[in-house]
C-alpha cells in the first residue's frame, strides 16, 4: 500500500502551488490515474481525508479520472484504446504491442479553489 | 467575498522521484554502470538469484555492486556480501518499496567508476515498486515456478513495466507441474517484447545464458557511452 505516500505528495504539491496564489480554500482536486499507474482509487480516497486534515485542502473532494491504456499498433499505423490490462494487443488486428502511449499517468490535472476576492 | 475557479496544474505526483531517478540514470550512464532494478513477490528468490549472479560475475573478472532493500533486516545484504562484491542494505523501515532518493543516499561514498553493474534488490512486493523509477537501465521482474503461471495477469502494472522476466526455481518446475509455455504466453500477453530467462539459483541452470546476456548488455552500454560526447 503506497497510496498513502502518493496522497501525501498530492497534498504537498497542491498546498505548495496554492500558497503562491493566495488561495484560502481548495474545493476539489482532479487526479488523472492511468490503468498501469499501479494505484487503486479506493485506497487513494481512503487516505485523502486524513492527509488533508489541517491544510487548506481539508474537506475537499478528490476526483479521479481513470485513463485506459492506449497503445500504438504498427500494423494499423494507429492508436488504439485497450479495454483492460490483461492483454496488450491491438483490438482491431490482434497484433501485440509494447508501445504504450497512455496508461502510466499519475498526475494532478487541476484544482478547484476559492480565492479571496 | 470569495470566488471559485479552476486552476490547471498538470503536475506529476511522482515528479520529485522521477527527477531524482533521471539524475541517477545520467550518473550511471556517465560512469558506464549498468543499473538493474529487481522486483518480485516476497520469497521469489531475488537474493538467491543475485548471490549466484554476483559470485559468477566476479569469477570472470566483472565488477558488480548491489543495494538491497528490506523492511527491517539486513539478512539479504549479509548473504550477498559473501560474494565479495560491495553491498549495502537499505532499510525502508516499513516502506513497501524503494525510492530514488534512498538509492542516491546509499550510493554516497561509492565511486561508480569502480563498478560495471549495480543490482538493486527491491522490497518483495509486486504492486508498489512499479510506480517508482530508480534510474535503472533494466527492470527485472522475477516469478518463481511455485507462484503460479498467472502472476503476470494478476500484476500487469509491474510486469508491463519490466524489460526482463526471470522465472526462478526452475529446478522445482516438475514437482510444481509448472506450465512453462503458459507462463511465457502470459508474460508476453502483458509485455509483448519481454525477454525471458529460466533459472535455478540452486543448480545454476540458465545462468550461462543469463550471464552472457548481462555482459553483452554492459558492453553495449559502455560502448554507447564512449561514442557519445
Ligand atoms: N529450490 C530452489 N529454491 C530456491 C531458489 N531460489 C531461492 N530459493 C529458496 O526460496 C526461498 C526465498 O529465497 P530468497 O532468495 O530469500 O527470496 P527473495 O525474493 O530475496 O525474498 P525477499 O527478499 O524476502 O522478498 C529461500 O528458502 C531460498 O533458498 C531456487 O532456484 N531453487
Ligand atoms: Mg531478498
Ligand atoms: Zn492493429
């Protein structure tokens, strides 16, 4: 379970970035999580409340945007989205592909904030 | 009065680790060190595999070193040190994976130029280490014949991130009714271009192939380092 340290670094990154902007309150954080990132949403949510306590993020929501794996298929010369992570083959022609173009992301996309007017 | 709005951040959560890992990778490349990160479940045989790898590399005059992560003990470091290679223990105090910062810290005082290989035995865990780049050139996922052929399907993130798979304890394949073809198919389903070696740390089976691959990789790496400015 490394989700707790992942959540911890989300909190550090967001609070530092927001401190520079005079933000008084964070309402929500949107995280992009690839299917191959190795983290599980439930575990992230579980740690979020504790990790945000006593920060400007306390009481905020964690939104997780799940990103499927996208491979490049050399046979079709095109990108293809995979349904799961059990088979890395082009869904159109069946060719195996190790050329991963999306799916490892673990990224803070945006933060919804309240600013002193 | 206050107003709400959305701030785009677009920041990698593991950015700090990724940057440290990139720094390590440059150091390894500059020093001509082939760095390898070994991941597997607890007990798959990482330490046994490394014991023999270190010993045999030294027998042919190669210069390996190793870092080994462990939750609490230094047993693995002591086992590896028997080979005569420089070995350091990284005690993670309960952390379930190694991070780039720990690697940098534990390399202090070592002259990387003195080594050809740096083996990093990660904490026995098939989930968490997958997210943390350690600056390695090669990631190795190990899988023993006693664990079941479907391990790659159960832990796709780690097996997809591995360049090499080592099937360990091959001496037990028959008693375990290990289906070698199924295991290899599953590995390739998750990572089509993965290189697979089947080894036994007990009998030494598969080690000649593994060692000649290793030495070849190191030579390729060092040759590439010499040509580039
Ligand atoms: N028969 C047989 N047993 C092995 C082999 N390799 C390892 N073992 C045994 O498997 C057990 C675990 O081996 P280790 O090398 O300690 O495994 P590990 O992956 O380093 O374990 P952790 O560091 O705790 O995650 C030991 O009892 C070893 O003797 C092998 O090739 N054949
Ligand atoms: Mg070990
Ligand atoms: Zn295709």
